[in-house]
C-alpha cells in the first residue's frame, strides 16, 4: 500500500455554478457519479479546507482537494540503470513498463517515486519524459542551473533524441519526414489526450528505415520537437502505426475509447541522447542498446 495522495483543483470561471458532485463526475469520468457521491459521503473531498457537500455550488477561485486513501499499485519494473551522474544532472535508462510520473493508478511505482526515495533532499527532475511503454535514455536535472539551462535547450531544440521503433507496414520511403501537428482531443475516460489534429502544435520527426520485414519495418526516428507521444502519433498519422500499439491507429487518433496512453504493447526505445552540459558547456552524448526486437 502507498501513502495515498491529495489531488487539488482550483476552480476556473468555466466551472462557476457547477455543483461539487457534477464537477468531479463530469471532469473525472474514471469514477461514476455514484462513486464520487460515496467519496463525498466518506469525507474524502474538501472545499476550501472544509468538508465538501455534493450540492454546493462552486465559485471561481474555490479550491477543491480529493484525499485519496492509500491503495495497492500495480506491479511494474522499479529498477533503472544510471549511466552518468554529477552535481548537475543524471542520465538513466528507464525500463519499459515504468511510468515516469504519478497518474493512472500509479504513485510510488513511478520513476519520480523511486527518485524521491533515493534522493529525498534534492530529487532529480525529468527534463523530458518517456511514455510508460517506452524504454531507454532519460535526462534529469538536479541543480537549479541545470534545470533552467537544460529546459532552455529543450525548448530551443538543442537536445538530440533518437529512437528505434517497430512499425506496421514496409512500403514507406527509405527516409521521410513527418510534420503533423499534435494537440489535445476529447477522451471519455481521461477528459483529453494527445493526437493528430490540424489545430495542434507544430512538430517534426525525421525517420529512416533500418530493416524491412514481411509485414513490419524497423525505423530510426530523430525528433526535433517533444510533443507527448509524438513518435506514436506521427507514424500512425503517416500510415505506419507502431506494431501492437493498443492506442494509436492509422490517422494518428485513438482506435477506441477503452485504451489509454499508458497501455503497453508497442516497441519504442530511446537509443541516443545528446546535450550541452550546463556547467562545462561540453557536448555530451550517450547511447543505449535497444531490446532484441529492435536490433
């Protein structure tokens, strides 16, 4: 059992006049209205630090807090390999199956949970993130200087990130670039998720075929932007979804409403990571051997 968690919300103008019960049941559809009503009865939800009532109408600026009791988290791989560490940063290899941050039933069984346990005084902060099913290289900042400088490098697209993945299909060009915008779309269980959408943010992936199989292909992908689930969305939008991806199908949109981004099955590994060290200003580059199916 973990220690439980407090989920906090601040009410915006859009939700003014909604009741507490309607707010939770409409915004967080992972629980039914009856389940949210029971949480209110059990004293798990507070409004401005006082026990909340189901029919109380919300005002802009109100603060809600859902005190989730301790729960047993799903088992995931919790060990990761450290390739480099100094006073500024950390470079690790994340295993497939380990979530980076809390969400979807995970709290302590996450990379951040394990880092906080190992570094309670100064927990490293991810500069970028990998999906739960994605394995490979991750960069984390420790010092305040590193956090600021590496975040700047990420925004200016100065950090090199190269991946390997297995996709459906074998008719794509030897080299091709995808520039499909990525943005939020509605999702009945999560509220929203990221997908291919014409009004999304500009993003770019450069792809190169390493091997063609009977029905699949092994690709190397260099991403110049870092949108959520970018490689999965881009290749699906181009007509080559990741092999056995339970979520994104051709077109770069969800295949169904039952799957979520954290579902496993696809094959994606971060093989190369390069950046300027925030203190020495020297270029550093790391590599990680992909799993057998991506060799």
